[in-house]
C-alpha cells in the first residue's frame, strides 16, 4: 500500500482536529490521556510515511504550490519524528507544567498543550512541500502562531510570558520583512512559484540586479530570524530559557529545520542565477561567520543549560550556513544529514533535562551535579548528547560537521573552514562542562532520579541512532534520492 505525501498532511490535520474536539467536549478534568493519543497518532503517521511515494502529490492548480519530492518527504518524516519526541517530553513535563497554568483540577488545562504541537507539525510538513511563496507564507504562519501560544503557555510564569511577548513582537516583525521580500520578488519576476522565479532570475538583465538584491536581502532578514542566525538571533536565548522545556526543544529543532528547508528552496533560484549568485554566497558567508563566532563565544560563560543550548542552537545555524555558502550539488544532502544529527542529539539533551528539572526543580548546569551517581543511564544519555553536539568522532555530530567542512573545502571557503574549526574547539569547552558536572561534581541531594520506561526507551533509541549515523550515514543520504 502506497500513500501520496499529501495523505500524511491530511492525517495529521485530522488528528489535530480530533484532539481539539476531545479536549472541548470531554468533561473529565484529567486531560493527560490526550498526550498518549497524540503520541500514538503521530507514531502511526510516522510509520505510514515509509509507505509514501515520492511523486508529485497533486495535479492541476495545487501542483503549482505543493510537491511531494524526496526532499519534501524526508522533512515530513523529520517533522513527524521531532513532534513525536516533543510529545514524549510533554508527558514527562506534565508535573512541572501543571504548577504554572491557572486551572482547577489535576492536569486540567493540558489538553491544548498536546494538540498544538500536532498543528505545528502540520505547518512544518506543509513548509517542506511548499514550492510557491504563497504556500510558504501560509505554512510559516501556521507554525509561528502556534509557537506564539506554546512559548507563553505557562501563564503563571513571568519568564514564559516574557518569552512569549518577545517572540510575538520579533516574529511579527520578521514576518513583515519576509512578506515585503515576497512582494519585491513578484515585482522583479512576476511570479511566486519558485521554479518560475528561478527561470525569471536566470533571464534577468543586469539592469534588474539591484531590485533582485533588495528582494533577496528582505528574504534573508525574514528567514534569518526563523533559523536564529546573526544578526537576527537576539530573541533566541531569552525565548529558549523562558518557554516550557519541550517547546524550547521544538523551537530549537523543528523551527530551525523548517527554516533551512525553506532557505534551500527559496535561495536556490538566487544561487543558481548568474546575476545574484555571487552576492547571495557572500551574504551567506558573512552571516555564517557572524553566527559561528557569536553563538560559540556567548555559549561559553553560560551556567543555565537551556540558555547554553539556546546559544548552541545559534552556533549550529552557523555551521549550516557554511554549507549553504558553499552551494553545490551535495548541499541539500549535507544540510539534511546535519539537521538529522542535530535532531537526535538536541532532543536527547532536552529529554534528560526535563527529567532532571522535574526532580531538582531547576535547569542550571549545577542541577546536574552528581547525576552520574543518581541516575547512571540518564547521565550516559546526556553525555552522548554533549559529545555529539561537540563533534566527537563516531557520532552523528562529528560526521555532520565533517560534511559541512568538506563542502567548504571544495568551494575553497578556507576562511570559513578556519573559523569553523576554531569554534568547534570552543564548543568542546562549554559542552563538556555538563559532563564534568555529572561525573566530577558532588550533588547536594543523593536520591535517585527516576524516569518512565517510555523515556528510558526513547533515550536508548536516540543514543543508538547517534552512534549508528555517526558511522553509517547511508540511510539518511539514500532517503534524499
């Protein structure tokens, strides 16, 4: 049995609507069962995705907006996998979340917290298939608006409300830049379909180059915010620290991946057109340099792990921008593999963090002191996450960086390679601070830290995949063919 990629989107939409209806009409004050329904539903759709074809998902007018190519199908699976792990985190995070939402009854007010990630997943899947600026904008807004709600969901937490307001204001501003960029692209080319935009740009005379540069700059601003790239990254640390931890993980991985798949599709026409290619690569290289330096240097003094991972997310955006600045036939595979490794190691770190946060009441690095004695398996999982984020050999993080630097060497971007290698060394310093806390520092409380069987199983699977893809990347690379 084969499915069209559009079937996966419709299944996610149906699941989200069912969850909202159950939340609205079920009178039980205990709504945590919705979390289990969402986990099972997303897992089932993720399994369905391996029976989906990679042919164009629609005909007629819809085919001008929507594609079901290999890249789209890969990132649909990426969105589904990310959402599944975030929902598992949300189940672990229930006790913490319940203390910050004004609702009567045990776990009341949690229903929307399990439904909203499903709609975010739907937006991410639409973004993966969008090949027209109009559809990209619609999908982007579905993702962004749902994130506005999720970031500020802990209504009794001042930090969560502050994060929500900052994200709302800056997100709206970046959306304005992006829409203005779309209007300029339409003014220059007369098209919104990306393939036709590419044809128009390749035929553009030199006299139209200035308008094309301006359109490209506006798109860079709008999408630069979504991926937390310098100089549009200032929102990320505060929002990451204030948001509920599962949503921080979702922002860090899902939003970034969606931003980069849109960048690949949107910048492709500019990078392939002779008039704009040189300027586009120069801007990408400059953004990569700023992002690498800022993200890594500001992560070094951090004592709060969520904030550290926020700055780390900026740094990883820099490595991905190095790949885009070295644009070639292998760029899509390089970015996709790097994002897959980033998904595994980042969500593993956040999953362990949620368990520790629930047990200790905080998410500073000091709260991980002695975790190696209190919960050896959790400490092992966090160690593998930190080693992969740092880029230790035989992990997915190392191979991702290797592919990025290989592309940069082939493109003769020597200065980006040099800066990248130096910043990798900085990453070792701040990632291994967490490992030192777990194994060398003494905990004030020596009681064991426990987690559910589902959490332990998820940690085991993530560790296995980090090592597997670190030595055998073929499954990811072949999925894009």
